[in-house]
């Protein structure tokens, strides 16, 4: 076998080869967007485009926490805050896996320490400007936000708004199918209650939330008003142009409610509220007082959240027990 010395390339000839080896490859294609993204939504006058689902969300107020948990999104939560009462048993196990940032609202510093990429508030107070938590403040810190639609400046909330709320939250987190399933089940629950109430005359209802000198009650612009209507009632303060507001006791007497619905939450018990009403001599001729007709609802049932469909059925049972 004849040995042959390998041919050496001139240095000039090596340059393009070395350049080819060391040069970066053609630019890699951009990462593929998650299905349904980018997603743009307008919420209470704030337009937001999400490039991807939130990964470190914080919920403030119980009803929006339960919306997120109903969609099975506890692993996307970096924290939560502010319960009005006990979390629904169906969501308790998932809720217990989420850090609680504060008993009520966290400070801006505590909120940002959780490193959120999204904050979902239930009441307008969640985004208190005086506390530095306004939506603009959080946006400046790189945090997107959503406010529950019941507390948008525009007003009225209906079942259609509830279905839209759940749908938009589902789409924001990239799980529109879960939102659609929840809405389909909710519609069936509401339809079943409506069927039972066919032909029933509505009873007049006064909601007692709290108050001594005045009565803090449910107005006509919140989901509580529609809940009463769907349950076979007529809210005597439906003309109050807000979700909640104050009424005078003289107005309560003049409107003669057949039933008083007591909202159950906080340190004042249902029994204490009931006694306050029964012992007020000014109310003695109100039909609901004379006949001791009371119904009770947890406050979390009466705000725009996933409890509403079942709450309609529970209230209907109290307003119309024979049906």
C-alpha cells in the first residue's frame, strides 16, 4: 500500500470554512404562540392584550378566587387574599395549595413581593389608588389586571354578564373549553329552577345587608337583583342605581316587603341581624316582620361569581317553599 501525505489547504482557503463553522445558524423561528393567543379583551374600560396565559396570578376577593378555582387554575395562582366567608367545599383542597397574602387586601409591597403577572380583583376596592394598587399603578409595575364586571363603572350585571365573566377569564388563562363547560352546566341549573317557578307570582323582597341608622341593601345594578328576580322575587329597591346602597327605614316600611333576605357574613350573626329587625318598633307593620318571613344567603352567593346558579335555586326554595 502506498502511503500518501495529506494535502494541506492554503490558509486563505480555510477562512471561509472556519467562518461557516463558527457563524451562527440561520435565525431560529419564533416560539409558537399558545392556542388562542394573543388574546385581546376590554374589561371595565381597560384594553389588554395577553401574549400568553398568566403564570403567577393573584386573586383578591373570594368570588373571583372561586371563579379561578372553578376553572381548575390553582397552579396558575401565586397568591390570594380576602375571604368574606368560607370557601366552597368543592374548592377547599385547591384553595389550601395557594399562598394567602393577607387576611384582607395586601399592601402594594406585599402584593408585588409575590411577583404576580396578573391581578384579578372582585371589588373596585381591590384596586385602591390611595393604597398604590390602582390598575394604572400595577400596569406601570408590569402587572396586568382584571376587575370583576359587576363593579365596572357601566353598571348592571346579569346572568349574561356572569357567563361572559367566566368565559373571558377562561380565555385569559388559555382554557376556554373549561369556561364553556361551566357555563353550559350553569344554564341547565338556572333553567331547571325557572321551570319549577312557572306561573308563580313573585314575592316582594327587601335585602338586609347591614346598617342601623340606614339600611344597607341590594340595589338594581348588581347580580343580587337578578338573583332575586330569577328566584321568584321582586327587589323592592331595584330602583337603587347601584349594586349596593343605603335606604331609609321609612322607605322599607313604605315598600312593605313580604320577605327579608339577610346577607350572612362578617362578625354580626344572622340571628343578631334578625333580632335587630324584629325589635325595631318602626318595622312592626312590615309584612315580613309581622309574619317572620326571613331568608338567608351568604354574601358570596350574591355577587358575580360561580355560586350564582345554585344560589338562585337555594333562594327560590326559601321564597317559595311549596314549590
